[in-house]
């Protein structure tokens, strides 16, 4: 499958895409609104960055307890319920007078629940598409996410200015609810991909299976750490330049869109693996200029160029799918999503702490340097390599290659 026409003719692809973009839109508008609200209340770069990306820290709890449900729950019911819960939690954060501590407690609870969403969503995507169509389909999801973020950050900034951060949070709650409706009405009922009851014990066992293979461990680390540090750097846009934060987020989404479009649609699969390391280095390198606090035009250009490097994640996810048994695909992608978001939360916390100690621009550059160092360490194992066949669960768990 190499054409968008074939992709959009696939049954249920479009409603799944709409449901996903509804959640991305809600998170984009809500995150910017809450980060602005918390910064205006506390004046703290650390709390502002945690308000936008801190829920990601709770993903590790979900990854340890809930992920076995990604392949053991009916996809339509799980996605619908998750969208409604996210909408309700976002609406609670708009309550006037809600203490900052209570707002963060709600954020953490939503973060735990959200850890399940990536596994259900992308496991279903892998079920709907053929093996050779997954990269194209995943790139369309990433492209849609980029477009939604471009307009979401712009609209979120306008909503915050026009109707207040709390009003923007209510709009975000409605977007989550709309995504839930799209999932319920557009997706067919289908049985779970795996048998058995979800439980923390089952989650731990499958996590151990997935982590046992050294090739998968390397891919997971490459998916989680370099990008997590850069997202931490991005969490400092508000304290770095409050008036420029919206355009910087929007340009970052535009750069991500451009990279995903080129890699997903035009790069031949036989050459794709060679781009993993260069794209990972591109993701961090331009952020070094923040240490010199350059003019706004240079700052925007650096962000636009760097975020093209997020396309490395598409290639790494495709490799992960090749190394994972089909019946564990939802859990494997959920572990990727939860780990990625957890590391983004760690990066945001680290960024906020560094910004409290030094200037936000220097903190951004420091995290970029750390991302470059991690990529350099992982690079020898990320060179092009033949993909392993997708085997049964037992075979996939057997060796530490």
C-alpha cells in the first residue's frame, strides 16, 4: 500500500483518524491553556512546564498496570470511554478557584488513563492495515496530528486571549468528547486481539517479553530518550518568550508535518533505515542556538528545521513492528507511547528545574546537547539492519539478540 487513495478506502481508517485528531486537538488547546493558567497563577517555569507535559510522567504507572488491556479490550468501547473521561477531566480543570494541587491531581489521573490510548489506537491501526501499509498510515496520523497542532496552538492562543484560559479548557473538553463520538459511531465492533483478562500481572509479563530482546530495547530507547529531552526543551517556550510561544509551537508542528510527509510518502523503504540517526541528530542540533538568545526569526527557523527530525520516530516504530509478534502489537505500541510520554514528562520536569536555576534559553540548549549525546551513544546499533520476521509470542520472547 503506497497511495493515499488506497489508504483512505480502507474501512474504518477515516473514523479512527478523526477520533485520534479530536484527542490531539483537545490535548493541544488544553495543554496551552493550562500551562498559561498555571504560569499566570504561580509565575513558576517548572510548574508551567509540568502543567503542559507533566501528565506524561503518569504514563509510567499506566505502562506498569494497564497496558495488557490494549489487546484485551474491544477497541471501539475503549476509545470511546477514554475520550469521554479525558473530556470530563479537562472540564474539571476549568472550575474557577480550583487549587493548583487539585488540578495536578486530575492531570496525573488522566495521564494514567491516557497510557492505554496509544496501544488501543495504534494496535487497531495495525489490524486495519496490511504490514506494508502501516508506515504510510502511521505517517498520515502524524501528519494529521501536525496539522491539528498548528491550528490548535494558534487557536488555543487566540482562545486564551479572547475568552481566558478557563474558556479554552472548556473548548478542549468538547474536542475530547467529539473524538469519543467519532470512535463510537465510526468504528465497528470487533473482538479483542488477544484472549485473557487484563491485569497488572499480565502487563508485567508482556513488558518483560518485549524488553527481553536487545534489538527492541535499543529501538525503545531511541524512541523515548532523545525526543523526550527535546519535548522538555519545548516545554520552556512560555517562560523563554511568552508572546512567541504560540508561533513556536505552531512552527514545530509544521516542521513535524513536513518531515512525516516526506518520510512516510516519498522515502523508499530500502533507504529509510539509513535516515534514523541523521534525523535524530537534526531533531536536537538547531536548539543549541537558544543559548545565545537569537532574534525571533532565527528562533522560529531553528524550531522549524529541528522538528523535521521527529520523522525518525516513524522509522523506529516501523522497525519495532517488524520485531514484534502480531498478537502483541497493541501492547508494544502502547509501551512505546507510554514510555515516550513518560520521558517527555521527565524532560519537562528537568527543563523546568534547569530553567529555575539558569536562563530558559540555556536550559533548552543544555537539553539539546544531552539529546545529541544519547543519539551518539545509540547510533552504532541503529544503523540499517534487516528486520526480523514477525513471529509468534514465544519466538518473539526467546532471545536477547
